C-alpha cells in the first residue's frame, strides 16, 4: 500500500485531505504538533482505521521527521503544517517565521538526508496560498508567473517557504510542486476564520463583524474541491511547477455574510432576526482583492471545482450547527473579543 505523509493533518485542510486519501486507499501518516489550530476532533473518525497513523511532533524536529521517513518510506509528503491566521501573524510574527519558514527548512533537510541515505525520491507538495501574490487590481488575475507581493507576515512567511523549496529543488534535486489555493471554507475550520466566525455569530443572534467597508474581495473554494485538486496535482503535476487552485467565485466579504444570513433564515430553527452586519476597524495591510488565473490546472491536470458557493455555504452552516457545542467550547477558549466572536 502506498504511504503518504500529511503534515498538519489535524488541521482544517489537512483533516479533509486525510479523509480523501483514506477513501482512495492510501496509508496515511499524520504528523502534527497539535498547536491551537489543530484539533483531535477533526481526525476522531480515522483513529480506528488500520491505514491511518499519527505522530505528535513538530516539523522543526529534523531528526524525528527523518526517523519517520526511514521507518515508513513514503512516496510523498503533503505539507500543510503552518500558522495561517493573518491577524495572529500581525500580533506575533515570530510564530510564523518559526513554523512556516524554519519548519519548512527543517522538513527539506529531513527529505534531503533521507534521499542521500536511501537513494529514493519523495514528492513534496507544498500547500502555499494565493495571498503570496498580494493585492490584485480589478479586472486582473494572478497566474503562476505573477510576482510575489505579500502584504502580511503570514503571506510573507509562505512566500519565503516557497522560495526555499524551489532552491532545494534546484540545488539538491528534490521533487517538489507548490499549490496556491484560494480561500478554503467548509467542515473542521477553526472558528477564528471568517466564515465560521460569521456562522457562530448567526447561531447566537450576534452582530457580524466585518473589517473596514466590507468590500474586500476573496476567491472561495469548498475544502473538498481543494483536496481533490491537491491529490490530482500530486499524481499528475510536473516537477518544480506551481499550480493555482481557483474557482472564479469572487465575492466581497459583505456578500458572503449576506449569503450566510439568507441561508440561516431559511434553514436554522432559531431565526437570526436581530443579526446584522457591523463594520469594525480594518486590520493593517488588508489586501483589497485576490483573484487567480487557474487555466494551468484545468488544462494540464483536467481539474475543475464542483461545489457552488450557495451549496457549499449551506453544507458548512449545517455542519457547524451539528457540531455546535464542541466548537463553542473551542471558541470560548481561543477567540478574543478583538476578533469579534462573542459567545
């Protein structure tokens, strides 16, 4: 059975990716240090699966990662181990430097040492972000050759990691690919992120805090569509190639909030009649618009998204409603008033 390592597999995208890989009959090794954004709840259904194995460790621990590689000899690694929340990067950038830059360097060193000893190549798929491209002007889209122009410590750390990975490919011959997904949403996402935060406030009949004037545009993809794209890139992508993963679904933050409100008013038993959008102080360096040109993945790998934004938001709201009590406890523990989630 083919073995794959997923770093950060207890997080949002990682846990959804593991679910897909297990369905595709891969043996999956989850490597996660279980920071605040990881969640054992996300992987509880995998624990009894004989094709799933978990190691609690940090990708910064090169020797430990090398031990895992030597023991299991995987065909590839999906690297999702990262600090991801922009607001947190503004407050404490050093955490992002350690996880997203130094951690990637340590992972690359472990792969390099493994390949030197075993003369065996491992595919590394780095999951980056569309945020490395920075603000995209109206009527423009960023393709894979677009210049990096990160605006936050988070996106800068991901951009730096991408460059490290490319340098290791050229210098040491590592087999690498880099994915740039647009904004993911769906089950298992930490409640500090925009869509879960809106859902929790709707379920509690609280105001929906939106930064600035709410006109910031993001491109959205349902997480399961994204995971299918990642697997296709891993199987069919070219070595040393970047791939954008976009849907063309670009909406203002206020439009997302309004769509969630409309869905909730039709579907939620306790109607959020008092809930309304409120505008709060904008965060520093807030990008106005993200937009991807995703022609390469559609042409070369034959991938396209399946789930519409309306259906995806409906599925997401239903999932958080079902798992409400558990995630309410997480919210109380981890979300600050600054982020606007008041439960």
